[in-house]
C-alpha cells in the first residue's frame, strides 16, 4: 500500500514567519501533487512535481521533490494569513488508472 | 469553465431518508472521483469512473451507497437509507491525464 505521511499535523505561526511541511513515503511515486484546501471549499491544486530533485516555486511557496521520489517538502517564506488552510500532498497509485492517494494533511494557521 | 459543480452545497436529512448528491465535471475530463472527508479519516476515495464506466468502487462503505455516471457531464452519489455516521463533506473531482484533480466545493451532509 502506498501511504503518504505528512508532518507536522498542525502548525500555528505568526505572520511573517517561515515554515516547512513534509510529505513522506516508503514507496516511490512517479509524481507528487500539492493541494491547499480552505475552509468550506474543495482542495485546489498548487503544483505537480515530476522529476526527482525538482524544485518548483510559486511566489512565496517552494516545492521540492526528493531525489529518490519518496518524499516532498513545501516551504513557505514570510507566511501571510491568506496561506491559512489544509495542505495535502497526493501521489498516483501504481496501476491505479489516474487514482491518487492523499496524505494525512497539515493544517496551517497563520496569525496576523 | 465554471469548474466542477456540485449540488446541493448543504443537505440536512433525517436518518433513513434517501440522499442524492450531484456532480457536473469539467467538460473534456474523462475521469471522475467521489470522495468523503471527515476530521477523523481525512479524504477517502469512494468510487471513480473513467469514460463514464465505474473502475473501482472498493471505497464505497456499504450497499447503502451507490453511484452512477449516465453521461460524461453528470454523476450522482446516492445513500439509501442514510445514517448519522454518513455525515461528512462529500467531494466530486475530475481530471484529464491524471496530473491534478479539480475538486468541486463539496456537499456538507448532516444526517440527524
């Protein structure tokens, strides 16, 4: 079973601080996706990383895919209250025909 | 494109009643997924369709749950009879190519 564990589970920080959240697995994934879910809404895709070692930037968000394609991280610089939400990683399941498995999620609160 | 459209946004029903949730995927997307989200279990995949054909319904919790996709632009998830433990947020998502899902805003179901 391909499982994705995310850490930390909860994070509460002050506006302006930096943070990193992690997505780890014992399995190799062909790609990983990151989503952000705001209260009352569905998850929204932020980025997909495909190549081992790949780094992608989205404004203040930096995503990295591990060299062995078993883990990924999301770093947020100078967090803002608008970054508050549930961050989910997801990876395709082998032979799953576009089916993905979602991580356990990191709930981030940025306090003004 | 208006995105994935789900209805209703909120549903409150009495135990034993039939509940039908509806989803319109993004035009051109060939895969559709139904998820359930709770605090305790996170996002759980219930069933998914590819080209309107159910591919994997192993996540459907019981025979009380059924899903249909009569055409490429419409799907339903039905619970009959509903029970309080079915209370959750139900999401529909669609994708083309599997490199990222587009989620609807969800239906918050409360069974009393």
